[in-house]
């Protein structure tokens, strides 16, 4: 096998703590968080709340747990939450809200920019009728498949939800990517959302953990749900310290991932038989499309060169992150180029 740095384009969840982050974890002051005595977690929760413009924060184990707790806190058994048909809280979180909270999902179509429309939202909100579940919550997302959701659009949807008595939650798994790309503070993006989650273990590079932020009353209720779901992690300040480090040192550097993604898209778009739209790259994700008969063998071909990609769905999702330096990025484009040349020759 070639003696190369392993490049993993499957997701920005594969990032590993660097030496400085590990040092912060080692030195973290810890206590029992279930008793509210872990100083580092308390500091991170306050830092996150300030960053997202909310009254209070809650440190949880994952983005999935953050979104589930948010839904269960906003909505009760038999209530309904409205979301996009491919948004993470519905499509990629194992149906937790329905299975564990009996909260009914109502999904709306998402356009090529990751957006649901205000007209579809209005049509989905149920009247006060005993035949229907009560529409209680709107779950949004930013980014969606790497696409930044315009703040004005999010505001419009939130206003529509609030006017009809719904609460709003923003899945901000990659919210800092959206903030950096749009040059808007995260607090402004989530301003009209009643709660916001922020994942620390994706592009921000922490090994685990997410923040859920909202009003003081909301977080008080959410803390009980965290306990019920087994999320009281005791001396988890060692993880919170990684989150603190990530928020202090790894936010602005997301711009490098975005620039690397645009450069990679340009290189891939120049290869015969490869379909990539560089102008569609907003943040750290590139979507690459090959002829259907060329898709199956590409991951194994690249893996032999120490490059890991996920199998294609409709296309290949390639995710840039801090562990893929710009100096190594050409290897993927050259690998795809060689693969296509060999397959065309055959």
C-alpha cells in the first residue's frame, strides 16, 4: 500500500483531536455534571449559549441526542413536528422522536437548495380538529447537504410557524460552516429559532458532543429529558474541554475547508465523464456524479491509494475537513482522473 497520509472524505465526523486539543482535555477541571458540578461543562454551556444568542445551554453526547431532546421538550405524545423530508432530524436519526416520544413527523419536500417553502409549511399546519395531531414544532436545518440556508428564508419560516402557534428548532450540526460562509454570526442565523443545536464533533474537530441552547425554562426541561435518555455523563469535562477548544480555535479555519472544497470541485469538473458543479459548493461538501456503470468500483480503487470515500447514492458526497490539508487534496482528483481514464480505455 502506498506510504501516504490516509485521506478520509466520507464525513467531517472523522476528524481527530490534535495535540493542543488533547492537552486541553488532559488539563480539564472536572466534577459530577449531573449534580451541576463539572466546571468545564458549565463554562462550555455558557459559552455556547452566548455564541448562539440564547439564555442557556446544555451539553449532550451527540447531535442526534440534541435534536431528539429538542423535539421531546417542544412537543408531547401525539403532537406533530414538521420538517424537511431529508432533514437529519427525520431521515437520519432512526425515527427517535416517533419511537421514543410518540411525536409524529410531517415531512415536506426539499428543493435543490435544501429549502422547504412557506406555502408548503402553511399547508402542512393542521387545523384544531380532533382528527389531526396538533402541529407543535417546526424543525429546520443549516447547512443542508452543505448548502447555506439564507437567513431571511429561515426568518420567514420561523415567523410563519410562530404566527400559527408552533415552536421552532434549528438543527445546527454545521451551523458554524453556515456562519463562516455567510459572514453572519451564528446568533443572528438562529435568532428566531426557539432552540438551536450545534455539533462540536464535525468540522469543529472535537471527538464527541453537541450543544443544545434555548431559553432558561426550555433548557431546564431539556435537562430532564437528557437524564431520561441516559445522557448524564458525570465527569465529562474532558469532552467539554475539547468543545471549548474547538469553539475558540476551529471556527474561523472552516473557511479553509470551504476553499479546499471549491478547488477540489474545479479540479474534478475538468475530468472527462465527471459531473460536478463548482458554483453549487457553498461550504465543505462537493457532490460528484459519474456514469452509473462507473460508480461501484471507484471507492475500492481509491482505497488502494489510501483515499476513503463513501459509496455513491445518487452521487458521491465528498467532505472536506481539518484533517485533509490543501497540500494533499490533489490526490483525490488525480485518483478519479486515473480511474476514469482506465475505465474509458476498457
